[in-house]
C-alpha cells in the first residue's frame, strides 16, 4: 500500500530507465493482484496524467488469477501480518490490502431506481436519463471498490439498469450498458460473479443482436470488464 504513491510518481519520471522500471513493476503488481490493486491506485492518484499511465499499465498487464496461488522467489512487501507472526509467511497466496469501499446505494437519491423506470408522459425518457446520470455521478465519487457487504441494493440497481438495455429511447441503451460495466468492474471478484448473473444474459443478447454499433461496443465493453 505504501509503495503506490512512489510507483505512481516514478511512472512519470524524467529518467527513461526509471520510468520503464516503475511501469513494469506496476504492471506486475496488477497482473498478480488485479482489481484491488487498481482500486488502491485510483484511490491514491488524483492527477489525470498519472491515472492515464496507470490505466495503460493495467491494460497491458491484465489480472491473471492463476498467479494468486503461485510460489514466488521473493515475497511481497504487503502481506498479512497475522500469518507472518504465525511463521507462515512463506505460504502466503495473495495480498491483504485495505482498499477503500464506497456505499453506492447511500450516495444515490432515494427515488433513483423508481425514476429510472419512469414511463409516464412523453418526457419520461428524460427522467430515466437523469436517474442514470445520478448513478454515473455517484460512481465518480468512488475511489476504491464498491461496498458489497449487502448485495440487495446493488442487485436492485442492476436490475433497473438491465431494463434500460431495451429502453424505447435508443440513446439510453449504451449508457445503461456502460454503467453496468462500471459497477461490475468496481466490485470484488466474488461479488462481481454474483451480480453478473443479473445482467450477463441481457448484455450478451445486446452484443449479439443489437444492430447499432455503439450498443454492441458498449455491451462488449461491459462484458469484458
């Protein structure tokens, strides 16, 4: 955790060798740790240029879940201190990182989901659009992972967004797909798998059958996150 600010700074170093080394280490961290490390970097990085470089490192070094249980010749400097005290540090099979969590449901207006399903009047689509904009604004406040201790609020939100994948206003469909992808990408893997059951089917259907390229691309992007 303490290495993130230093790595982020060195990723933009004026020294080419230092910059390459820092980006290589950052990519290796992401390849082994995955989303938790990306979320930690996001929570500690405010500069847009640094965020862009880090995102590129993550994209070029996608998370490989098979590495979690791999044996490494050198242990990470971030580890579960409890295991170390028990003398089992050599058997560590991952990282214990304290990543900030964000309660998305609490950040949304209480009527957000209801407004997202509005169908009354010719301007109902504007109400649905505004509700989705509320979700997007709330997600921008998240600097770590989403709080998934209680899944029901997220399930209800994803169901509301799922219905918008077939919205009568075609411009709202890709917006819904992108929001679904953002929400899933901010969840821990276990919660992501559970929540994905709500939306994977409709997303696949949209990717395969929607004739509009923008909707196809948005659905594929959501599925790949």
